[in-house]
C-alpha cells in the first residue's frame, strides 16, 4: 500500500517586532552617555593646561536638556582650581540657548567669587557667537576667537568690587 505523505504544517513565523520609538531613543541616549555625551550629543571635555588654567571644550547643543552637564563640569573646574582661569571653548557649540547663556554667566560669577576668572573662545562666525551678542555689558567677559589667543593672553586681573 502506497500512502501519501501528509505534509508537515507550515511553521509559524513570529511577526517581526520593531522597537518602539521610545526604546530606540533610549538606546541612542544610552549609547551617547556611554560615549561621554549628554543627550543631544553635547560634550564637555576638561583639559588642564597648567596650574591656574583649565580649558573646558564644549561641543553640541547647549540647551535646557544639556545645560546641567555643562554646569556640573564647570563647577567642578572652578572648585578644583579656585582662583584659576577657566577657558570656555565654544567654537563647536552648535546652538547656545538662553539656558546655556545663563549657565555661562553663573560659571563666570562662581569663578569670580572664588578669586578666578572665565574667558570665552568663540569665533565670530561660530553659531554660539550670535547668542553671546545678548551678554549684558556688566558681564565683562573677555572673548577670544581662538584657543591659542586665549591661552597666550595674560590672565584677567581681579575685578573691582
């Protein structure tokens, strides 16, 4: 007797699952944080150039979501070298929001109270330069177009009280 083979039932394939947008966003954010970036790709890198001078190189967008990363790094730089000069290199900042500008001014104030100073490095064509035009005159921040010029300049003297 010849029989006919009964075919095996087709295998059920699981429907492909695509990660939800929130999960993908969380993965990107986690990867950025693992790489040393804040959400949005903001990065703050501290370099000590010698006693009394710290360079804080900033890159990415400095807005409400990332200002706390800057503020923490800047406060650490001021605290680590009271009375020193903090050089904020802003040429790689793609967007400097009002929150970022307020944090720069707070860092300047913190450094002054510690006997130090803050100088900025930003070329006139850098995106952050447009926001810096809103600095109040009483802020009296020195601005250089290159890091080399900022480091070669004498440290600002104490501000009058």
